[in-house]
């Protein structure tokens, strides 16, 4: 999927130079320029109970505090997206995983969607997209944070392996291994749910 | 990557496809005042100490290696010097000389 968000063009190198000289205006421009990129990552992987704005602020504060480390080896947007990704993973790790995924925890709409994807070959109704999204969140919460992140980027955002590798800083083989592991775990979850539905 | 074609894995594919439209949100600018607040906070905080440590870690390892090599070289030199000193000491030892002559 192409990047839906194209930050307004600014001269990043010049802006960074000004930020290093503690120029507030340049720092503000940099935040405004990068906000769409950061909020997209945060929103896609937002851990429950953490406010979106708080998480974005945390990402930007990390960016400012580590600016001295940026050597220009990768594009600045990739470097910032890696900070955003690791911040989300840290928050996901801090959350306790649910011990078990149960039918009883689902809303009526979510149960309908799950039933539809498990039993029928029909597509889920378009107006059930929100319920499907919620169901996806609940299913993915059973996976490790890194695996959640990969499968979200791959299957929901439809990004390529190369794009995920660039955004996370992991090599492509590791991304593939994580995707394989995540999908296998999901497969087991669906099998388990199907078994419980029958019983 | 093996794609989901049948069975439970295709259930995930169908679910992911159904969930995609709900995740599509239009690009969004920063909320009013966010950039100003974050820029001020960002420039107010001191550089991350851990980050500074990381930045100097490689140089520190290099320096430690150099010191280790120098220590080894000096220690080896001292060892050789002491070794020869022991030999000399041995020659000046009357008991050792007597034992050597007895052999």
C-alpha cells in the first residue's frame, strides 16, 4: 500500500541543523512535518488504554533526545518510524496479554463476524468493518508485540516485506519469520475457536 | 510467504480484508498547539544519557582494547625481564651453583 500520508515538503537536513542549534521554530516545523507519519504508526498499533496523543508526544520526545545519534545512514523518516515502532512495542509489552480468547468476550457484532469468517465462504458485510477491526485487535492481542506489528503491517496495511523492514529496522528474513509465526498462531486460534464453537 | 487459500488461514484473510476499510483514516495534521508544546518540551530535555553512552560505546571498546594490548605488551616485557632476572638470580645462588656442579 503506498503511503497514504505525505508530509508537507521541508528541507529536513536544514531543519535538523537548526533544531540542533535549539531553534524552536525549526523543532515545531519538524514535528508538524512528521506528525502524520507518527500518528499513522501509533494509530495502527495503539495499545489499549494509551492515549494516541500521549504516545505521539513520547515518540517525538525520544526523537529529540536521540537526535545526536542520527548519522544520516537512513532517511530521517525511517529513523523516526523506527522510534515510533519500538515505542509501540514497548507499550504493547507492558500490557498484560489476555490469558485466553473466548467467544463470551465478543460483542454480538463481533461474534457474527467471527462466525461468518469461520463457517461461511461469504464475505463479511461492509458495515461490519468496525466489528471486524475490533475482532482483529482482540485476536492480535494474543500474539507477541513484534508479531502483532508485522502481521498488522502486512495483512491490514498491505505493506511489503521491504517496507516493513525499512520501517522497523529488522532484516527481511526476520520480518518473514515473524509473519510466518504470527499467521501460524492465528491459524491455531481459529482452529481452537472453531472447535469450541462446535462443542 | 504462503498465502491463505483455505481452511482457518483463509478465515484470517477474510477477517483482515473485512477489517481494512475501518482502518483507513485520512491524513491528519497535528492537533492545535501540539507541535509548539512538543517542540518546547523536546528542546528543554537534556540529551538522553543512555544515548550518549551508546554513541561512545564503540570508541570505549576500541580504547579498552588498545589499553589491553598495551598492558599485555608491558606485562610480557616485564615478564621477560623478570625471567632473565631470575636466571641471573639463579647464577648468584650458591646452593644452585653447587647443585649444578654436582650434576
